[in-house]
C-alpha cells in the first residue's frame, strides 16, 4: 500500500507537477534568450518575451549596432550641433523612453514571478522601481529642458553609464528570477528524497529487486546536489552587481547563465531518475 501511494505521488509530480514537465518550462521561461541582449539601437523593436527553452550554448554580450565596443559610447555621446540639436534631443528622448518601457517590463516580470524569494523580490524592486526607473525618468525631464549639446551629452552619458538598463539590469533581473525558480524546483526534488528512500527500503524488505531504483536514486541525489551547488548564493552575487561595474561584471552575468544551463541539465537528469524509480517500484 505504501509503495502504491509513493508511486502515485511520484506519478502526479513527474507527469503533471512542477518537478516533471514543469522543470523545462520553469527554468526555460525564467531565462529568456534576451538576458544578454545588447543595448537596442533607437527605433528597433522591444525585446521578445521569454523563450521556451534555455539555449544550449553559452550566451555572450554582443555590442549594439553602431556601438562596436559594447560600451554604449555611440548612445552616450550622440552626434550633436546647433543645426541638428532638435533631432539629437529627440534621439536621446527616444532612448530614454525605451528604457522606461524596459524597466516597467522588468518590474512586471518580478511581480509576476511565483518562485522569486521575498528577499530577492524586494531587492530587485528596489533597484528597478526605486533607483533605475526614477533616475531615467528624471533624465527625461532634464533632456526636455536641455538647450545645448553639452547638456544633452551629459544627460545621455548618465543614461548609459549610471543605469546600464540593458547590459546589467535586464540580465541581472532575468538571471535572479531563473536562479530562484531553479531553487524552488531543487527544494521540491530534495523534499522527495526521504519518501523515495523509505519506499525503496520497504520494497527491499518485501524481497523486491530494487537495484534499478537504488541506482537511479543515487544519481537523483547527486544531480540535485550538483544543481544546488551551482545556484547556492548566485542570486546574492547577481544582486550585488552595479551599473558602474560594467563591462567588468559582464563575465559574472555570463557565468551565471552558464551555471543555469548546467542546472537545467542536472534537473532534467533528476527528473528522468524519478521516472526510473517510479517504474522500478511500480
């Protein structure tokens, strides 16, 4: 009877629960392919919604068109003269408006997450709506009042280097949400371990061959442990990043994304182990 309850529970969790099909969707949806997108040139469409899977290759931060160094120099120091001041001003205003839209989208992602921890949600919200968004909005007002190219360039420089909406805040947000999602799945899986162990022991006491389940369980524990090792502390590391640390902190962002790709593989393997255990004990 105990084995029946165990296998029924595993079946529900693997087949339709977050531990089963949900792991790919949870981690994949939380790590959009745009997490390392370059700053978008003015006039280009907004970043697409989160992708359904995590890319298998390590993402890199590519420079935007017109910004071959990836430093934001072209946007931060727009071409400007008395004769084209209005056009230059409008260009910076457009860049600022794009950043407001992006930050509002990031705030929506944080508020809509069901797996982000309360502490990380608070920290991200403070950064996005407490610092980044008010700062960019203040620059919108400043740029509207600019009358010289020097003023305009000063504000454009601040827009890029003081806030780093695309190169830091966007990937930081997506990766923290992804890390917390993975952590939630890891917890669900780790909580199954005592139940699995008890079921194997029970089956063994009834002279059932549990060698397959035991092997799968050992791998399951190893995969979950490996995943936890990669996500432990990662959100805190990401939340400590600052706009001023770019481009030096880009490697931290890339490393976090690489970790999550490995985590996805580890948890997918653990999910397969659950299927083996379920089958062996049924």
